[in-house]
């Protein structure tokens, strides 16, 4: 039976030793030991590794393992994400190519159309590709899958609560529900310890942690700048002008969930905690797609309502480029293959 092994050797080894241990990943520890991790097919493969360690006169500190099984939840995560992709494909295609379906003011209708375009041509292809590569054992793709699901979930909430009721309402509800359960099903299958172990020891975690916390603080201060003055003004808030919303779902989502996730994810990554590595990757993928989405939805908001300003487009294009570069750099430090 295949098993995921963690073998600790009482000697510090670098990557030049990798060829001695074939499919196992080497990671030097702070106590001058080396952790070998990977899947071995049977006891014969295990004894081959142990014999190499003995023949090299290295001390064997410990051996631990867990069985590798095809858990039902693993299949459910693929099923739910596939259903989500189908529902979101229909919803986004209709919104992108038939914007008359929106019953909102022109600017909001344009924003919704722009978001649908990004979902259709960016988020869904990323979701399909990452699911396929995850099935082949890619940890990088698994992080990307989680990030794409988070983006779709974020915008499913906005469609459900920020757009006027229309013929796509049940699609919005279905996308919201499927995105929640798809993400939960996927996260139950993520081996956060394995992801932690597969990151290179020279990963500049403090750089990436600072980047995530900095971006979170920028958005936090931007929303506070809008919200606090509006709380003490009897006039309707300026950020709701041109909409039919009573309050902003974006503020609720960001302040209640996304920005705290960014803060804790950054802090945990700084501390090199396992969940920090996962959340950092998830958030960087999600935020990169989201900043591209904002740039596009602001552009189409201006197209549908020339009175709305397109000034934010260039800013969010810049943030998308920075986010894309940071995400690519981050996952390059991850030894992706699980087998």
C-alpha cells in the first residue's frame, strides 16, 4: 500500500543528495537534521531508502507514515468544483454577452458585466487547469485551485447581494453555495504540513508575509477612509452613489473575512506556520484575479455610464502586474510534485 513517509536523518543534507533518494524531498531542519518526505509504494521501497541511509553511515532519527487513500471527499471536491464551473460558466456567459439582463443602474450593470468577463475568460480557465494539474499531483496547482475558488466565492456573494433581482438569481445562489462547499471540500484534502515541507528553506517568507499584510492594510485604510466619515454624515454615502445598494457587500466581505485572512495569513507565514504557507498562496492567487477583475469592471462601468470615472483602472492594472509577479515568484519556491 502506498504511504506518505516522513524520515528524519541525523545529518544536514542539501539538494545535491536528492539523486540518492529519488522521489523523496529533502529539507534541512534547524537542529541539523534532514527531513525526507514523499510517497513510497511498498515496504520494499522503504527498505531500499533505509538501506541507503545505513550504507551512507547516517543516523536514522525517526520514521513515520500515513496511508495514502482515495478519500471520498477528494472525489467530492472535484465534483463540486465541476458543478460550480458549469453554473458559473452559464451565469458569466449570459452576463458578459447579454448585459441587458441586469436591472441595475448603468454603472453597476457595467461593473457586473466586467466581473462576468473576468470570471469567464480568466477565473474559469484557471480553475479548470488547476483541477487537472492537481489530479496529476501538483501542489502549486492545488494552491491555485483554492485561490480561484476563493475568487469565485467572493464574487458570488457580491452578485447575490449587490445586484438587483434578475433571471440569474438562482444561478447566483447556486454559485454561492457550490463555491462555499467546493472550497471547504478542497481544504479538507490539503496536506498543509506537506506544503510547508515542500517549500524551499531559502523561501523569503518575510518578504511575502510583508507583501500580504501591506496589501491588506492598504485596503483596510481605503475602506476606513470611506466608511468613518459616512458614519457621521446624514447624507447618503458617496460610495453608494449610482447604485441601489443600502450598504456595500465589498466592505462587509473585506473587513469581515478577506482582510483578517490576509493579516493572519501574513503573520503565520512570517512565523513559518503551515497554514501561513497555504493562506499566502491562496490569497495571492485570489487577489491577483480580483485586482484584474476590478480593473475590468471599472472600465465597463465607465463604458455603460460615461459619468463614472475610469481613473482606478490603471491603478488596478498595476496591482495585477505586481500581484502576478509575486504569485509566480512565491510558487517557484514550492517543490510542486507530490509523487
